[in-house]
C-alpha cells in the first residue's frame, strides 16, 4: 500500500480506539467529568499525564526546532523536562492535598476572593487557548500532508474528534483515551528513530547512535559530519550556539516554571485517590516522558543530516517524491533564484542565496520518508503526531470548560446551579472552546513549538507565583495575588503581541529588551508578578487566621502529631 493508504489505516484504527474508550469511560457526574472520580491508578495516570504533557510541540515541534537551531534548540528540551520535575516535587503533592478540581479553585479559596478566582480563570483561559492553538496547528499539518487536504480542513477534522471525546467523556474519558494515545505516540516516535539509527550508525538505541560513528565505514562521528555539512552551507556548526546566554537562561526558566503552572497538567494530580499516589504517578509520568525526550535530539540530528544529504545542491528535477508531496502543503517551498536548477539550501553566512524554505514542524513527520523507511512507518508517525496533538488538546479543552462551568459559574455567578446544570454548562463551554481553538489552529501566531512556548511564558508570569506564594507563605494576601497575576500576565502578553503580531519586523535580538526573546519574556513577567504580589501583601491587611492555618495544614504530612510545627 502507498503512504496515504497506510495513513488512513493507522489513523482510522487509532481513532476507533479513542472513540471506543471515550464511550466506555464517559462521565456521568461532575466528579467524573472534572477529575475522573479520583479513581485512576498511578501507572495509568502517569501514562495519561505524559500524553497530556507531550503535545504536538513535543512530538512534532521540538525535534524540528533542534534540527534547525542545533544546540540552541535544547532550551526546549531542558525547560520542559526540568519543569516537570519542578512540578512533581514542589507543587503536585500540595495541590492534591488541597483536594479541589482546578487551579482557579485553589487561588479563589487560598486568597479568599472571588476576584482572585475570576482573574485566575482569565489566566487559565488565556494560557489554554494559546497552548491549544499549537495542538490544532499540529493536527492540521498532519492531515494536510498525509490525507492530501488543506490545513484548514485538517483542523476541522481534528476539532470534530476532540469535540466528541472531550465533551462526552470529560476527564474520565480523556484520561483513558490518553493512555491509548500515549501508547500510539511513543511507539510511533521510537520505531522510525530505531530504524534510522540502525541505518545511519548501526546502533538500535537512538540515544547512543546519536553520539556514535557513522556506519558508512568513514570512521566519522554523526555530529562531526553534521557540523561539517552545516558549516559548508553557511549555517555555522550544528553543535554551536548562537543565542545569547541570557536569552537561553530566560527561555529555559520560562519553560520550567511555565510547566509547573500549566493548569491542564496540574489537574492530573487530582485524578488519583491519595496524595501518595499523586507523587507516584508523577514519577511514572517522568519515566514515560523521558523515553521520548531523550530520543528527540537523536531524531533531530538524523533528520537534519538526511535532509542536507538528500536535497542540498541537488537538481530540482531529480528531487524524491517526498519533496514534491510536502511542496503541495506549502510547508516546503523552492524558489530557484539564480535559475541554475539546483536546490541551494544555505545559511546567512553563505554567498549563495537560500532557495529552500522549510517549516520546522515538518521535520519529524517527513523524517521517515526522507530516510526511505517503509510506508507503514510513515503512516504510523502520522497517527502518532495526531495522538500527541489531540491528547493535549483534549486536556486543555477540559480546563477551559471547568474554568467556565465550575470556577466562574458555580463558584462565582450561580452557586445554586444543579450538578446536571453544571455538567451541561461544562460540555457547552468545551464545544465553544473547540471552535475558538480551531480558529487559532488555522491562524496560529507561530510554529507549533513556538506557540506553545508562549503559553508556557504566560503560565510562568501568571499562575506560578500565585501558587508558590499560596503554598509556602502565610502572608501572601488577595490584594498582592490579584495585582501580581494581572501585572505579570499583562506585561508578558503585551511583549509577545508587540513582537509577534504588531511589529514582527522588529522581532530580532537588537530590538528585544535586554536581548530577551518573546519565548523567554515570561521569566521577567514572573519576576514582576512576584515583586508586585510581595510588595502589595506587605502594605495591605494580612490574610485571615483561618487562611493562614489552612496554609500550614497543606504543608503538614498526614499523620503528623499535634506537636508538629510548620515554619511560616
């Protein structure tokens, strides 16, 4: 069978599983809709968390960024992995002990304020919609190439699938669907990586093949060959970094603390029965995540090497079929500027103009075709990309629906609403969210991984300080928390909008403040949030004694005796 036929088979089979699981595990109460009834075993919750967290940015975008950015792209790898460790150790157990459904629920009760709750809802919606745009973009790219449809049509198909199992199943349906999606995406990621590692280095373990010798008998290491190829084409050595040290530091920090503030990941720790199992599921999730993340640099290096060997300085009339297939999508274009019929893929240091434009997001998806792997592997990768994008999109849509139905309606506007009314509202909100997410998937503000990086920056600047201060300080009050979230979010969002939408022509290092890119500005936004929250808390009335005692109780291990004291 050809690539398209295999893709139909793989995608149809995986979608049938997802829909079947969603029907089997559909939610019948608000508890099941919001937190799966808090009955998910730790191993399965860890697998679902990994699928929820490893989005299209991880599966499609990250290796593409590393392939083109070289060492600079590792900030995404370090930031997202380190952020998950931070979340698992510093936040998850305490938030789980709090025992509520959502982050706005924590903020509203901890800061004893409906205004704080509403501000947290706005932050959750802002972050979630930015993040989900990247997922829908990933869905559109996969469908565009492998089903030969327009990206917009691909997004519409993805919207329909996500709408079905997110609105019907709630967190219960999403959780068990994500377990299946993790199995699909990790298998789809590893199979081509193992194939290509064996072809290029003779080593079946990609993580080792990445640093090994080539299997062509030259005795040259893979990365040395890649450095040589990129140098010759004017890109600079693949293993050298070109980003400023401060920008690298700030991007990594924004991604780390942004991960720890992502509402759709935090809510995962409410789906297990006990606090101890929240810690356990966090450990399992880290293991499942590490399998993909340690493979990504190898995939990036394999894809970049094969791409340069295949098309650079090659006659356009002799290009392989995969090249023309991706040209149809508009995500790969060739413009013969000098009319010599050769494909010049050159960097800024070359005297020859670059004639090849490649969207970062196609590298992982095109990698099996470039390496001439069997068609079934290509179809498998397409199914894996969809699994990654749809699993995270579903989690984000659930956050949006619960923020509207539970935090805004039930807790603020209409406390007397019935459980059935709340559940219906949550499902309607999820449906509306799907439509808005689809729009931003068709009109995204950047590449998949970049778009998601903006969401992490917004989470870092809004949620993280409020959660940290809420858990570890008794003196943080509602005035400081509200002002801090507003200041951090407003500053970060304004910076991103200015450089990405209002003046994209100025989006260069010489125009950035202190040399910090929009991807890293969330770190400064976080610092502003902390500073504003602490300063205002110091000059305004302290929280009620009941709230201060509540903060102490969150940090006391279960079973501690009456003499146990917790430092303020």
